[in-house]
């Protein structure tokens, strides 16, 4: 029988081969922290069934590069252990060193906090759900992690008692960054946060810049469970939240890419469309197993879908102008040199709930 230690070693080797882990201290953290300790009550498997620790294949599932959903309310996932490759990418983007003070917004299972602690960081983690905090505490105890400060509280408020922080990392999808996170940063610190953009939650590095304004640099594509409350407040000019099945397409423009764009390049193009056109979002055409990048018309009755091979399909009463608009965006992305997600920068402005505002992206531009 393969031990947990050996499974972790093989798992880390695989993440390193894939390029998800590039730093030795992060590899050592993933090798040292037992992920199964943080899902002792089980998780929802890909087929929908609940996978418990006594189930056959439990450890095999734990040590796959996949999200483990640990709480479901009303059919909606509300807490999870994130995909390890994404966790690794975000931890590396934090540029941790021994003594780095980190505030984590969204404790989840506690696994991410344990990994950051294993990298030498001084971690405070906060979550608004009491049962999630209790399970995270149990997981940290089971893993032998005693130096993480776990707090029950509203993530929007941060945790001023433990500040100032060198880093704030957010592990839930939000519409914008809370001002209090920036207020609780030490000089030179930054916030790493998944901000809603065109149907996804790509990760941004947010910080104050020299003139006192707030700016964001895109780090990597990602998807996260959305937060509730003021952190997900709507605001003027935001992308549509997405749509259900669109009507059957009534027109199709030919493919542009042979071979089709891979998943990463498709995300690059999708992000650019979101920077250039506020109608960009996720939509699922009828009969499709997976959705794709779409421009949704103002009535939500159709628009245009852009697929990885560059095919543009128009549907609904405004199919023709939206297909033209989508084709022009493909042309613009190509003419711009096919920019990647990390190429993008934005100025941020306060918006959302006036009583609890958030910093949201404005004025996207490509880094020079």
C-alpha cells in the first residue's frame, strides 16, 4: 500500500514537471503538509457522490490536481480545497520568505494556510462561516500546524488586529478589492485577489502606486467560488454574470486557428476580449458540454460565441452585429500580438455598495 508520504512525493514531482511548482520551498511545503488532514469529513467527487476517508480511492482523489468541494448548500458549492496547481501559483506569486506576514481572506479547509506556514510565513486566516472555521481548525490540528492564527470574521473587514501585513491573499472570487485590505498592508505590500472578469475570476496583484491611486496587474487565469455580500456587489460597467443556454446559432463565421488555441491561449484571448468589451462573459450554447467566451447582448437573448478555433457563432435577434463585433475582437487580439493574461494592467476605482465600496478595474491597458 502506498503511504501518504510517498503519494505526496509523487504528487509534488508531477506538479514540478508540469511547471506548477518552480520554487524549492513551495515544493517542500506541498511535500510536508498532508492534504487529507483537511478533508477528514470527505468531499464531493466529480460524479456528485460524497467521498469519505474510508472510501476506496480516497487518497488517490486527494492527491490529484483537482478542486475538492467540502461544503454544498442548496446544490451550490460554498467551500473547497482549491486546485493545487492554482494554490502553488498563488503562493509563488506571494513571494514568501521566513517571517512574511500574511492575511488570508477565506480560510477554506485550512490547507492553503498550512502550506504558507510551511514556507515560513506568519499567517492569519479569516472566514465568515463558523462551521468552515471549525473544520479548518480541526484540519490544522490534525496536520500538526499550531502557528496559524485562525479567526471567524467578515472578510471584507480583513483582520486589523494582526496587521500590518506584507501580503493579503484572497481565496474566494470577488467583484473588487476591499479598501480595508489595502489599509492593513505594510509599506511595499500587495493584495493577491481573484477579481471577476468576463465570466471568470483571474488573479490580480493589487497595490497602491506612486501617485496614491490603486492599480492592478493580472497574474494568471483562474476560477473561484464567488463571495457573497459587498465583495460581489454589482457596479456600473461590470461584465454580465454569464448566461444559461443561448439560442441556437443562426450564423457562423469560419475558424481562424489551426490547430485551435489550447486552454491557456484561449484564456489569453478571452481575457483580452473582457478588457476591450464589457459584454464579454461565459455562456453555454444549447447542446454544448462546455461553455465558452461570449458577447452577450443587452437583453440577454443572444449575442456571439467565440470558440478556441476562432469560429464565431451568432444567435438571437442581434446575431449579425454581435458576430461582427466578436470577429473584430479576434482581429484586434491578433494585431496586438496575442497578449497573455499577465500582460494586462488596470487602474482601479471605488464602486459597488456605497456603504461598503470595493476597488474595481477601470482603464485596462497592456504593459509596455
